[in-house]
């Protein structure tokens, strides 16, 4: 009698091994390699070349904010089904932003920074859940996966908060609360190392038991640890932080938006048609991102005249009263993105019988 060998279940890729590997899982490792290839000064200083700022901040970070449009306002079905949400969120964000800015500019930026941090952390948790979807909820030690994805992001943030001011900020100087407390950093580091070792032991145990590894889940957790630890703890440079932070967050998000677009009638399946669609997708996002940052630079920042020459014709606004209304308006796409992202990826609840 021939013995039948059960094939192991396929790996839980979102799209495919190649797509996930290139656009979801590899960005943190590629970003780290680029940082290591940079001149050493960029790993430990506040220097940010204009070209680096344009690529990372404008064409990845700000562009990924606008990609949410394709899953909300540009999607007729979602626009109809979530009409109230899509109206109330930007309205609520603007009202809250104006109220916060009335309390002080730093209050506004601090709240927005912590909202952004929460969004960044939850994105990693969301990808973890996608890569766990084939594992039963009763899988032993599954809680360790969740604990690790959260603490690999929270530990570097604790380190940042418990250190002297570093050579980078999230948005503006002083937006994070900081207190130099070496003992607190030491305790946070011990917990971090302990959790990493515990997770490694769990994976070894499960490999010996089942002879199977969840490769995308492990690569996701490794990439999260790489981007957050090296970007915040190991290096102390603005370019290093931005490169590891933005590339690891923005590119996977753009990739997920791209593959989750609803199929449009008449959309070409030919390679040329897909290339044209991708160019249009990215071109629109880059254009919106450049326009937003140009308006910011012309009206408020006045920091990158070489990149936004035409926008320097706009009047520079310095009145605190006007800024209290203008800044929340300019930041509205960002704030709306952070809040809507907590809703647009939820699976619909199954209808009750």
C-alpha cells in the first residue's frame, strides 16, 4: 500500500511570493542596505539632502497618504456605502485640528505625531494578521506574534522618549515628549531582547513539531524590527531615520492599495495596459503630493525654495490666528488618512442567518 504524504499548506502570501517579497517584505532590508551605503555622516546628523527629502517625504510618504483615495473617494461602491464616514471623518479632523491649534501649535503637531505613530504601528499589525490568516486562532503561543509586532515598534519609541533629543523629529522639533532616563532605556531593552529570544524559541519549537515555518510572517516581523530599531535606536540621523521609516511604511501601503483596487470594466490585462495604469496611478499620487508640499512650503515652511520655486509667489503666512485655521486645513489629507485607515481595511461582518 502506497503511503500518501500530505503536502504542507502553501505560504499565506497576499498576492504572490514575488510580489510580497519585492513590495511588502523587502523594503526594510533594502532601506537598511541603502543607509549602510550612505556616507557615515548621514547616519548621525540632522542633514537631509534635497533630493532625498523629495523622494522620501514627498514621493513616498505624502504620496502614500493620497493613495487612500483609491480605496475611498475614488471607489464608487465604497463612496456610496460609506458616505457618512467619508464626510464625517475629514470634517471631524478639521474641527479637532483647529481646536488643538488654538491651544498651541506644538499641541497640534504633538497630537498629530502620536496619531501618525499609532497608524504606523497598526499597519504592521494589519500585515501580521494577513500573514496569520491560515493559522487557527488556537495555535499555541500565537499571542507572541502580536506581542512582538507591537513591541518591536513600541521599544524604539520608548528608547526615543527616554533619550536626550535626537537628530531627527517626527514632524517638528519637540513634538514627542522626551526625558533622558538611562535606567528606563535599559529596562525597555532587556524586555525587548527577552521577547525576541522567546519568539525565536517558539519558532524553533514549532519547526521541530510541525517542520513548517510561516515565511512571510517571520520576514514581516524581522523587517519591522530592522526598520524601527536601526532607524531610531542604532542610527541617529535624519536621513537614516526617514529612509528606514518611510520606505518600510509607504511602499508596502502603496502596494496593498494597488492590488486591492476593484476591477474596472474594460481594464486591460495586457502588460502594456497594466504599465499605463501603474504610471497613471503613481503620476496622480506624485502630482497631488508635490502640489500639497508646494503649498505648505509657499504659505508656511519656506524651507525648500529650490524644489518649489513657483510656490514662493504665495504669501508667507505668519499670523497665529490665520495659521490656526490654515495648518489644520493643509494637514487634513494626512489626518483623514490616519483615521480612515482604521476603517477601510475591516472585513464586512457576515450577515446573520
